[in-house]
C-alpha cells in the first residue's frame, strides 16, 4: 500500500509531527507517516516497528511526503527522493488500513502538525519508485 500527502510545515514545534497516522495512541498500531524533527519517517508495525526515513522537509513550502509498504520492505520519500529502505524481516505487514486514521495528529492531545496538510492520497497498491517520483513532481506545486 501507499500513503501520501502534500504538507507545508511552518515550524518544528515538537519532536514528532504526524501527517497521516494509523495509530490510535494505544496498542492498536498500524502505521505512521510523521516528521521527526523535520525528517520524514514512515513506520509500519508488524511484530515490531519497521521505520524508513527520508530527507528533511523544507519549512514554509509544499513538500510531497510518501510512505510505501512493499512486501517485506518499507520506504519513505520526500519530494520524490527515496530515503532509507528498511526490510521487514519478520511478521506480517498490517492489513486493516482503514481503521483509526488520523490526519495531523497521533491523538487529540499529542503529535500535532504545525502547518498545512492536504490533500491526502491512499493507494491499495504499491507505487514504484518511478510512480512516486512522477506523482511528487506533478503534485509539488499544487
């Protein structure tokens, strides 16, 4: 599956800023597309947490943030540029991806996003590196 959003971060007000989050703040974790001090992280939870990181967003401008969970691999992209790849060595990637999705925060009281998020995109399939690059190139200035 693939999640993406167009986001403008105005400031780094706290360590974690959640863009798209499938984690209700309890043990029911699925995924997190978040910024850690301005660096994109895409975290997928299976038997443990698997994190892929990508570049740092540019403050005050639109950035395309993408997280892709391929069979056995997690990737993150900022503006079409792929960051680290984290192989999922055990467990199964979660499948209930339509439950507990928050936009802009982890819970009502934590992980608030200091900026603008939208639009949000979700594919029930894996985008290739080239598809992510083309999507990012076309959406960057929207």
